C-alpha cells in the first residue's frame, strides 16, 4: 500500500488519546504503517547510567502512531490525499483543494 503521508508533512491526530494535536512527521516506519510525530505521543523511558548518559534517569521521547490516525494539514485544514499522474510523474494531491502537494 502506498503511504499518503511522508516525513516532513504537518499532520493532525484524528483519533486516539492525542486527538486534535498537531505536529511535523519526523520518521515513517513503512513496514508497520506507523509514524513518529514531533511533540505528540510522548512516553517516559527509564534509562540506566551509560557513557552517553552518565546520570541515567527518565527520558521523554516520542512514540509512534498508526498512520490511519493521522491526517495531512493544508493551510491548517485537514485534507484527504490522493494520487494522480501528471505528465510522467505520479504526484500527491489534496482532495479538498485539488492542488498538487
């Protein structure tokens, strides 16, 4: 299945505990259909002291969210994404405004 969200896109969470939150997609995990969104779905990870982190302690980091719960934002408005062929290229387009993304 072709993913309609790419890293660097601004998205809004449409379902789940973090519904309504917005952020920029940092990473896509295509084989699991998940994405990591900046500042959304923060978890606390307890770490042991190590060479990189000599004190150890609790570290906050983003956890992944299923892509089906995300919707692309275009000018601050959520929009569905489609694909079409323009010339010899396959491009993503906004179904709300019918413009290429």
